[in-house]
């Protein structure tokens, strides 16, 4: 089980480092343009890898995939919009409240409300209340709003993804990513315009898609076949901390002690919820919101 576990950690590192790299493109094409680059190139990569045929899907399946893909596109856009003003680790921690809330609503266990308490405590520490010295924690409320929107969309992404359980995962993801690209592309063009066609930025967008979509997805698929879902969920809960470290080393994003405690509190909630997900709906999904 060591190699599959290491593969999960490697997927998170690749994802968060790729996301940090993507954030460095905001000055050129904005978060909307960056999300567009990532999703469009990810769609191209997945189509090439899986080669799905539309003829293999019924009309009802295509509608379900379209809903799933549209949610995926909006989720990516909201996540990148949150990154415009929030450190990566904090944005990911807030996003985790989406699947956490979904897991708790599907549960009948009292212990899950303990994990809710940890999540709420973490979120309260992230809300920009004035500190004792009179200054406020430097978190943008608009960024927090985008992160919560992404959290809600992540929960919907899980629900819509569960409806596709009878469809080949790679094929569903490939078609869904095409739909996602159709959702984000008009927004990206409106914001970034012809800068999206800059050869250097196209190369950067392809690199972003490789490190934050293709590599993590492949590693997670490998791990899921070899790890219990509980173990996978627990390892996935490391993402906020690894994201914060990535932001620190790649982008020089520095967090306060309270913000680290808040991230740790959300992680405890996620780990606690993951230990009881066996056989329950609402468990953490195969891939995170940044797939």
C-alpha cells in the first residue's frame, strides 16, 4: 500500500504546484483566462487519452454528463477567482466544506457533528474579524465568497458525478471536460481576449493542464484501484496543508498562526469524516475540484 499512498501524495503535490504556477499567470490573463487555459487543454488531453464516442451514450446520459461538465467548469472558474485574493491553502480549505457538508447530510452518526464543529471553528478563524490589536486578518471577503461558491459547486459535482457511476469514468470525464471548456471559454475570451493565443501562454496553459489535471488524475486512478476509499479520503485531506506549503514556496504566500490552525481544523474535520465514509453517499470524490 506504500506506493499507492505515495501516488496520492504525489498527485496532491502536482496539483498544488500546478495551481501555484497557474496563479502566476493571473497578471497576464486573469483568473478567468487561466481557468480557461487549464480546462480547454485538460479537455484536449482527456479526449486524446480516452477517445470516447458520442454514439456510446444515450440522450439521458449525455444530459447527465452535460450537467456534470457545466458544474465542473463553473467550479474551476470560482476556484481560480478565489485565488485572485486568497492564499491557495486557505482557498482549498474553504472548498473542502462542500464535500464535508454533503457527507454530514448523508450521515446518521453523531460523531459527524463533531467534525462539523472542527470545520466551523476553522472557518470562523478565517473570517476577517478584527484581531485583539485592532487589525484585521488580510482575507478578502469577495475571495471568501468565491471559495464558498466553489465549495457548493464541489458538492454538486459529487452528486452529479454519482449519477454517472454506470458510465466509463475516463469517457465521462473527457466529455464532461469538453462541456466545461464550453462554459469557461466565453468568459475567458471576454476577459483575456487574444492574449489566450500568445504562444508562450499557450505553452504555459498546456503545462498547467499537465501538472494540475493529467498527472493528478492518472495518479489518483492508480491509487483508487489499490487503496481502501477511507485511506484515499484521509490522504486527500492533506491537500489544504500541501496547498499552503506550495503557495509558501512557489508564491511566497505567508500565513498567520491562526490561519494555519484554521487549515488544520478543517483537515481534522475532513479526516474524521473520511474515516466513516465506507458505504455512504457524500464521500470525498475521486478527484478534487481542481481536476
